[in-house]
C-alpha cells in the first residue's frame, strides 16, 4: 500500500497494492489494521455506494456536529474528488484538495471529520463508494455551494448536473454551524 500526503496533512491518498496476472488482478480494498496504522483509527460502521452519470456533481456535503470521516474511491469510471477544510480555526480553513479517482488506479482518499466532500463524474458513469466511520445523520447534514468563488475549485465542468439541494446551497461564509479545529 502506498500513501501520498496532500497539501492538507489530514487528507491522504491511499493506493492499495494490486497483484496482477493474466487472469486479472487482486487487491486488498480495506484492512482495519493497515488503515489504523495510517491514522484511520475509527471503526468503519457504514458502507455507501452511488452510481452517477457524466457531469453529475455531488457536494459539497458534511455533517456537524455528528461528523463522518470517509474513505472514498471509485469501483467503475472516473471522478474528480474534492475535500474542503471547513473547520473554524484550522490553518488550512477554506483550502481544498482535488484528486482524480478511478478504476484504472483504485486510489482512495481519506477525508477526515470536519471536511466537506464532493465529486464530479468525468466518465460516462461512475460507481463511487464511501466507507464511513460514523452513521449518517440527516439532521446534521450541511451543504456548501459547489461554485463558491472563495473556494476556487476547478470542477472541470461549467454546467454540472446538480440536485436541488446542491444548487441552492449557501456559500461557506454564510454557513453558521461549522465544526471547530482541534489541534492533534
């Protein structure tokens, strides 16, 4: 397994070791002890999967106060995945990491609690998975506008396909219930 740090130290790219032969490949998609050694210590309690078509943009979503850490990846297709630090007082508040995830590299991205998350689909379809360290809490879910000019995210699409909720989300500066940064 290869770990690549990003510009925001808490967000890391995980590349599982792939064993290939003429029959295909094998990879260990998740193993609790190995991921715990990376700092992903919370137990995984929920797996989610979504399928979306080209141009769909989902996000930017987070939960507060009942936050979720997410290990995300793509089983089929390719996406641009984005994590935004929304922790008040964080030295990287408002900054983001954008990483391509796809079925050609099986990279995963660890998005810790206190980060908003979103992705846009770059291929005809994409099957996207989330491994979460806390249960989904609808009453704690919040959304930030995908095209917030202060965030300056290049989603690689001008006219994404959005849900009504994502299309009408507030700017980061207008969100009142942001999580607080806690130094490690």
